[in-house]
């Protein structure tokens, strides 16, 4: 009778013989014949069930995973002409997985031996494990341009949309990619300069109408001057980077540090783990670990990578793309805490008491391996009793302890009273062509709040450590509102029937009381928006002035070094403070912190404006097919030239021009933020409910024009127009304004 090999023998065979992994190959290797094949099949099935093997058609392979962004080496085409590659970084115990390269028409030709950076997708039911889409070929970094294509007899020319580029690009007849005259295209340099000294290009993507949805974010990138092409030296340095090993680091690979991010996240720069504190002196307490990608290990002071990261300041996020602070080789691969892959990190271990107060903390430079990359929705579903296959095994040992620690932190937050604004965030969904398919408001789950609280706690720990060790750093500063903005907020609150006390040192608890009083009312959104507008803008500086909004005396950004340069500075300061290596903050860097802080505060504002403009354009494109429809909304702003309305359905902001509000003259009161009709006395003020008609939606500018149909459910009365050459009747309005101001002063004095 044939001897059935042991499970370990089968695994060793598959590892040593990656091309002989079919059941018949395994049977032949161990001399398994006849009926004994049934027993071999049973053993293979058990290995598959236990997770040691993964069946692919008729073969068995090791199931370990590759990072979603990986460096591959092209093997070459097989007999069918399909192009395959092998991973340059493989940590599995078995055979390297097979990767099929899925090429696009715009991709350059690839040959055996080429090294590429690619985005991987795990596939099921195929002989290969992954499908790869080319990001770029390692060692190449062609200059790219965005512009309008103009057809010519020789092929075409490209007129860049970037104001900083005034030279045209020539395109040969065979390199137009089918572009039509007037289309927006993306092209890359295709060789030395041609006739008249113009650079040659080949079109790699046709974006269609310059006003179309797919072009929106690209235009915003160029309009706001956001750098979106990395210099050759930066790409070369990133490509030379190798995974960091265990030398000089603590081994944290046995800690189940999981990442929890949006379902479409491309990088993972933070992971967390919690468990009950076993110290009998801290009954009911918790130990919380927060591990952050160790970007400082790859981006060293004074390097080309460092200079480019400082120049960009931060990553910029759009609905259809990301302009990263670091090249994909780092942001999507080596610095990202992917599931099942060893990654360098800086971690902080924090001890909490049962009430959520931080008792102590310590920082560690280590090597971790995350057992799972989860998203907010599946984690929340697991906690609520519906775990999926990924969360089920982690529910008791990992997820429930995380939520237990979060509940303690939530209690501490309630005592601290940070500003508690309730402002729903919009989520724009796009199809493959870049068109908006829906606009929804994001759900605020406890899973979101859990990660936020852990990150805030880690940021506080970083600031406290560096202050204690007297190491300069960049603080995240948020000063309290100015007296003028507070007076405006008080006026809005008063007009809505609420009170914000005056004559005392302002605390976030006072603002929260106002927000709480308005919660659930028709004025809730107005009060939240007005409170937000009264806030000063946060910024980065080496001087600690506290964080008003979070009600924290010491605060620094530590948890997102992949996308914020400020966090990289804090990481380097921690490295210097603990003597972990030569890649920390240098004494000569201290004097530059103020300049760096001012610069990255400006790049942050630049990104916010580009993101806002892009959102406005997408919203206008989404609504452009509904011109003439009626919508409900609420007045969110009043200016001399018109009224701003936030629409209920989408959260889009539109303008009712002054000329389209009734037929009478309206007097603008800046102090009270109102408009008053000269004939009818109709008063238009913040927070009022309106019904409007969509008059215009311009995707190119993002402008949305509305017509006012009803105010608080009542049709707009039609006052009479003033005769030509005769001023409108304003005496009655001025008298009423004066009386109202006198009345307000009397009321205030009696309080």
C-alpha cells in the first residue's frame, strides 16, 4: 500500500518545487497510487481548510499575501503571450505567487528583467494569484503634461493648462492615442526636442471635454500649483529603498496591531492594539498600543526625498485620485503597514486607568506585522454582532478589547469637553469614467471615533515626551476665536433663540452647551456652521499655544507621517530624543522649524482649497442634469450680492443672486446678517428654510445659481421696482434698523 506523505512533507515539496504543485505531481513525487490518491486528496483538503494551502485550478500554493503596491520583476510572456512577473519582496514560507501583468494601451513595452512598481489585485479561481497594473517602470520617470490637444497635419500639439508652462508639446501622428481636437489629454515626454525646440510627447490618457468630470481634479491640481510630478532624483532614491530589518529595533511582530481605515484607503500609516492592564494596582485599566509607519527610516534629513516632501508639505486627496507627499514606492509600499508584511514602525504604549486617564506612556522603535487590514464598516458590524470571515477570529482577542479601551477614553473626552461639532461629511461616488453617480453623507461610526481618540492620545503623548526631553518640535496650534468672531456667533445664536454667554473666559464647554441646546432643532446646522466659522485656522509652529478645539494644552501631529511633513518632523524629534539613530532631528534643523511650520501650514491651506474647488465642480456636474428642478435647503450665508443656500439633498452650496430675490430693493444689514425688503418688509436671515429652483450648474467653475421660490414655506411676496432714476424707499428700513439696535442694547443692559 502506498505511504501517504505527512502535511509537513507536502508543504516542503510545494516550497521546493513551485512548478510541480498539481495533485498528480505530488502523488508522483511520493509514489501515491490507486486508491491511496483519495487519502492524499483528503490531506490536501485539510491543508487548504487550515489555511496552509490555497487551491488554484489543479494546483496548490502557499496563501501568504503580497502588499497591494509591490516591486515586481518581469519574467516575460508565456506560451499564450501573457506577461508575468515575480515579486521582489516575498515573506511567505512557500513558493512565490504568480503575478499576471494586465497591460493598457498607454503602457510602455515591458521585457524580461524589467523592474516595475505595480498595484496588485488578488484574484480567485485562476492559475495565477495576482493581477498587476503598471504604475511605472523602475528607473524611469518621464515628465508629464496636462493640456488641450490640437490636431495638426503632422499629428498634433498640446497646449499645457498649467500657467507655469508656456511652451507647447509636439505629438507625432502615431502617438496621439486617438485624441480629438480640443480634448483634454495627459501626455508624457517621448524623446528629445523636435523641430523648433519643442519637447516631444505621446498621449497616455484622453480625458475628453475639459469641463467633464474626469478632468476636474487634474485641473484643480494645476490651478493651485500642487506639485504632482516627482523629480528624477527623488524617484531614484525611493526605488533604491529596501525593507527595513530587525536590527536596532524591538520585535513587535507578535502584537496583533491591526489597521482600520476607509474601505478605499491606499495606504495604512497607523495600527492599534489594546488589552486589559494586568497590573493589580490599575484595576479595570487598559494598555493601548498605537504603531505608526516609520517614514523617517526612509526619508532622511537633507535627502532629495526630504526636500520634495517638505516642498509638498502634505498629500492632497480628491474623489478620484491622490497627489501623495511621497512616491508610491514608499507611500503605497514600504511605509504602508500592509497586512501580513513586516514593516518598520514607531509605537507608543500607553497605560490608561478605568476612567480613561493616561497614567504613563513609552515610545518604541520596532518592527511589526499587522494580522489584518480592516475597514470601519466591517469592524463596526462585527462589534454589533455580525462579524464577517475576516473579523470573526479577531472579535474576542482584538476588537472587543479595543472598544473597551475606547469606551474609557470616550468618558475622559466627555470630561475634557473638546469642541463637539456635528457637521456631516459628504462622500462623492464616481464611476470608472469619473462621473458622479451619487452624493451621500458619510456615517459617523464608533469605529471612526475609536481611531480618532487613539490618535489624539498618541499625539498628546508625543508632545509631552518631547517637551519633557526638551527637544524642539512642531506643535499643532489652534488658538481661541477672536472677539469679533465670537460677537458674530453670539448674534447668530441670539437671532436663532439661543444664548452664548459673554463676560467670561471662553471654553469649549460653553460652545458645546450652545451646540447641545440647538441639537435636533431646525437651527442645529446653522449653529454648527456658525460655530465652525468662528474658529481660527489651526497651524504648525515651534511655539506651544495649545489646541483650543481639542481642549488640550499640548498637542503635536505624530500619527500620519506618510501624508504630513509635520508628523515626520515629530518622528525625527522622537528619534533624537531617544538616541535611536542618525536619522533624527539635527541641531541645525532647529532654527528652520518656524519657517517649515509656516510653509507646511500654507501647503495645507492650498490643498484644502483645491479639494474644496474640486468638490464644488463635481457637485455642479452632478446637478447640471437637473436644472429646473426644485430643492429644499437652508440659508447658510448672506452677502450684499445675494444669499447662500445649502441644499438638503446633497449638501451643495448655491447662490441666489440679489437680482432674482423678488421685485423690490433689499437692504443689507451686515451686523445682523439680514436682508430686508424696502416695500414688503420681508426679512431674510441665516438658518431660514427655503425652496429654490436650480437655475444653473456650471461644472467648469463649480458655480450653482438658484432662484428663491419660498421662504419658511411661504411664497415670496413681489414688491414693486423703484422707477428709473428714483432711489428706493429706505427711510422706513433705516428707522426699523435703528429701533432694532436700540432694543437689543436695552435687552443686553437689563441682563
